């Protein structure tokens, strides 16, 4: 770590104070010297986190930096080997989530914990129901929930089923759940990952309102823009260790990311002019049936991707992106329409035949589709090519070529793992798993690369790397189809943006001629191209 | 972190193996307790008899062990092979008896075949019919989404009744007096290849060698071929296999057919052993089929592991026979076997305990040397606790 000394006062000063233990400040939560070990790793190594009353405190770090572990310790899910937790200056023991509840600590998990066939109200009171003689008494609860919803400006319909409301609404339900339990310390675990830009703005506003009312918030994230937007202070973890706590106002995004990653990171994707070639992928009037029969999940979509360009399909999760990709890759049947690759109609081709004909696919869910987690890294690296002459003879695997090929890829794509080629894929970090998939798909030298949310859940260092590889693919004349939910990624990486909404393409834009705001409107379906 | 693991206890193979051994020890301990309860004065002697098993009687006893190991080795392979590919073949019993019938039919009827070919044809028939009996649940699973456990349990009963019916109705096979099949022709018996000279046990024959050959074949198939690679990929992660364009439907069908064929061969080997065992017309499922499940579990679905598991179970089975000398009922041995199997299901638990202990050990050593802590890999993933999916082995 070598942050420039300028603008760095907050960070240095606070570090000094760490040792001496400031008692003057009004800390609601202090986690001091927390060490939590798992077999083989120290997930938290002498980490301290102090949250002031009424502040939004960001917890920043890459994946595997120990953020979740630290919060799980605070929430009573793990017991630390060393260290103490103080609340309002008094030491407390939190040995399970019920203890945390009693201490008024609440958490919104990344994946909401809601009962889908219950109403909003039922979900909010779940576990703390008001009863009388064994019967539910919902009237008082309803009054209380409505009052909370009004005073915090959290609009909800108490009688709607969770399965019928949007993700943004579900998040509000989770927040109300904490408020209903009169929690004082609210933990938000990567809350913006599932939201549209407008919903994110809303959430930021809500968070600010909550602290105004005296709540304290711990905000786990790796998005620096959001920290800049709402947080007062930020604690940075790297590899299980505390790097420091900084005043957000005095620290630039670049400094924070350097603290997080341990080296300078560039946010701007370095890419030159595109050199557009022939049409590689041509989709005509493609439709895919919906899961439940009624509505088509992909409705009459047509578009083209040419060699040397990155076309990005932007949209809110669940608007038909997955189905579109499955249809392109042959994993799901299209209802109608035509898909051509390099002029060849591949609509009827099997998955394998499409792969062999130059289609590569970085799947959305790397652990479900992308890898066989029980296989070794080497075995996974040949998942799409094990049947080729290079790796088998007469049905017998040529272990030597597999091994040496895997070693080449590991070196070339900097895939880090515990034991090299024989590492079990499931034991690798998410970023390296993704690198392995990327290496496997790109190295086959495909004509078309379909990448579905390739940076999901990755930290800035890995994101930077993946973006570079996508651009390198494009520059070497491949057609790249990127499906992304991240607007920064959409704006930075793509040469052309197609916005998808409810299975239809509603806009075809150039990133230079549009704004994040406008994209958000298209994505939410409140705007269509042509009707400005 | 590119250093190899110096601590031998941390190598997966060692951990896996020692967890099975631990299961066996705990099972035996429980068996000892049962012996104590039954008759405490004889318990120590009885326990010694169980552990020594066939070895108590020298080469004769070892021959006995090999003879009993043969059928359960094949049904164990059958179940283990299916496990590796993500399928639970509980239908080994039906496949076994179908194979047995096919072998007996050819053995009795096709006497026109020349000597050397007769037993081979009979065994091949057993393989084909066992395979067919596995193929059906495979097709149901792959194309109609019928769970293989349900369909292969049904196939067990259909197979049992069908064989009973066929034995009774086929002229020249049914021995009405004994309510069982007639012995097969001499030429249909598996050759002894001199094994009876080494192991002077009356029923000793070459079956064990054929069984071991299949262990090797399955090992090579699973670990050295692209077909095995595909099968394992489908077993571990059907979604990723689909993504990679592997034809999982075909693989499910083939995998069940191969598993069935292995059980069928098991049936063939037992009834072509020339040991005076005939297909009895009784309404009970062939026990050898079900015994394959514990063998596969104890062997952690690894073909070589299954070989040792089958030998071990055969050994304590022989010990169980000898137990009667001390006034114990032979059922005690069934309970002990069951206890071992029961604890072998805990093998995964033992495995994680052993890993944990070994890690703590090596960490303490590391701290003494005061080396800096290792780089932090991904947060700990949840242990994969699927029963039956043992070690990958695989491409290395």
C-alpha cells in the first residue's frame, strides 16, 4: 500500500487512534481485534470496525476480503477466535442471530429472506407476530407498519404478495422488517446489486433518511460511486486484514480502490476505435416461450452482431436475457425465428455443433453452468474441447496434452489456484473461476463470444481484467455479445447498446449518444425508442 | 500458494481411505458390544473370529472369502459406477437375477456350444440381460423423467417374479422336487484356472479373476476415457454438462445399462460357479444385489476401493459362519455388517473431522516456524455432502 500522502490525513490519523482507543467518540458498535479462522485461512485477522451513532459506514473490500465474515460475526452467525464486540461502550456477547436481534441489530441480506406466497404485511411481522390466545392479531401490526412506512417514506402495499412485487419493493419490505423490530443498527449487504438506477437513487435517499432518524447503517459494497454518494466513513478490508478507515469526503475513489485492491486500478476501459467487419451473428424474429406458458419470455427479437464490435444487451434482470442466451446457445428451444452464425442457419444445431462452429459462451451462472466444481482445473479447462483430436485418441484422454494445455492457459490468463492444474475447481475463488471460464472460451478462438454478466460478483481488479479481455477479443476481430445488468459496464465497454424490456428490444443506442439516466428509463419500460 | 501439501494427512486419497477405515473400526466396535450383550463370556473369542474371518482357515478360508466376494464385487461395482455418474442403481437385485437366469438358461440349454465357448456365451447372456434390465430404468429416467430409484425398485420385483415364472415354465430347467433350477452343464461352469489348487475350497473357481478384470475395465473407463469424463461430468453437474453440449440423456441410458450389465455378470458368475447353487423359486429378492450398495458406499464408489470393500465384507461374512462355533447366531454378523455400513455413511463426516485435525496440526507447526499466514483463497465453500460421490480421481 502506497497511497499518496496528500488528501490522506483522515486515514493516517484514524489509524493512529486505533491503537490508543478513542473513548470520547460516540460509537454505537465497536468490533475490536476480531480474528476468525476457517480451516486453512484467516478470514478476519485482527480487524477492528467502529461505527458512530447515526452514520452510514461503508465496508469496502474485494470478494473474499472478509466483509461477510465480519458481518456474520456481528450478526452472531460465527464466533470469533479473538476480539470483542462493544455496544455503546459496553462489551456484549453475540452468540446467535437472536442475540443480535435483542441488541437491535438487523440485516438486509443480499438475497432477500422473504416468504414468496405471503403478503408484505405477513412477511414483516413474521417471527414477532402479535397474538392473542394463539390467534394472530394483525390489526395492531398493520397500524404500526403503515405508520413506519409513512414516516420513512417507504411506500408499500401491505396486502400484495411478495411474488407479485418488484425487487425494489421487496427490498423495502426487508427494510421495514428491520424497522418493525425497532433495530438501531442496520446492515445492508450489497443492496444495490439487484436494482435499477432509479431504484438505487431511491434506496440512497431512504438510507439518508434512516440515519437522519438516528439509525446507524453499515453498508457492505464494492461500488465506489455509492460509497461516495451516501457514506460518511469507509472501512477497507483486504485479504482479511484491516487496511484502514477513511473519511469518505476526504478520499477519492481512486484512493479507496487502491486501498481495496492494493494497486492502482483504472476505471476507464481503454479501447480504441472499433474496426467493424462482416456480420457474424444474425438473429431474426426470435421468440422463446415463457416458463409458464402464457407470455413469451423473448418476443420477436431481431439484431445483428458484427465482427470487431461489442454489442451489449442491457436490461433489468429477468427481462428475457437468460432465455435469449439459452436460445442462442441451443440450451433452450426457440419457438420461432432464425439464428445464423457466419451466414449459416444454426437454428436447428445442437449445443455441441454450435460450439464447434465458433460460438463461445460465458454463462451467467459460473458454478451451475460454467464449471464442474468437483473436477480439477485442468478437467474444466477442456470441458468444451475434450473430445477434439488434440485431447483424445480412440476415446482415451491424452493426459499429457490436457496437462500442458492447462498449464499454458493458467500462465497466459493468470489463473491463480492452490495446486495448479489439479486444484479442484470448487476450491478456487470466484474471480479465478471466472478467469478459467474466460480462458477456456476465448482460447478456442471463437467467431462469436457471448458473455453473460461476466463480471458479476467480482471485485474491481478482476472486472478490469475481464473487460480488457473482452476488448482484446473485439480488437482481434471477434463478435462480442455482452449481456449486462451493470450500467457502468454497459456504458464503458460496449460499442452498441440494445435495451431489452419484457422480452423485446426497445432501443438501439450508441453509448456516446445516451446517458445512464436515459438507459434507466428504457430499461424500466417507461420509454421506447421513437417516442422521445 | 504453490507448495504441495507436505502433511500426508492432507492428501485427499489418504483422508478418504482413513475415513473408510474409521467407519469399519467404529462398526466393529459396535459389533463387539452386540457380542458382549449376547454372550459376554464368548465375546472376545467371537470378535477375534469375525476379524480373522477367512484367514483363520488358511488358504481354504481365503478361497472361501474370494468366492463370497465375487458376486458382491460386481454388484458393488454396478452401484458404485452408477453413483459416479449421479444415478442411484437400487435395481442391482433384479439385474442380478435376470443375469443369473440368462446364464442358467444358456448353461442348461445350449449344450451344442463347444466347451470353451459355452461358459463365455452364458456369461455374455447374463451381461446382456442384466444390461437390459438396467437399460429400461435408464430410458425412463432420461426421456420420461421417472426417478431411477422408483423404476428400478419396481424392476427388482418384476425381475424376481419373471425369473420365478420362467424357471418354472421352461422345460428342462425346472427341478420340481427341489423347487429350483437344474445344474448347468459342466462346460458352462467357469473354469478354475488352477485356483482350486492354490485355494483348496470346493467352490473355488475363476470367477474372482473375471470380477477383478471388470474392476480394471471400469477403472479405466471412468478415469482414462472421454466417455468416463462425460459420465462423471453428468453425474457431478448435469447443468454444466448440458452447457458443454454433452448428450446427458444418452449417457444416463448407457450408464444404467452398464451398471445393469455388471450386476448381470455378478449373477452369471455366481450361478455358473459350479458350487451347487441353483435359482430357487422363492418370493424374495436376491440379497447379493442389495449387498452391492454397502460395498459401493464403503468403497466410496472408487472401483479399487470397491474391490477391497467386497473382500472385507466377504471376509467378515465368512467370519460370521465360523461364529456359530461359539454358539452365536450368524445373524450377528449381519448386524455388524449393517453397523459398518451405517457408519460408512458417516465417512464424509469422518473425512471432514480428519481434515480439520490435520489442518490444525499443520497450522500449529507453521506458527512455530513463524511463517506469514498464507494468501487468502475463496471463503470456505460448503462441504459437498452428496452420498456416494467419492473421489474424482480423473484427469491428472
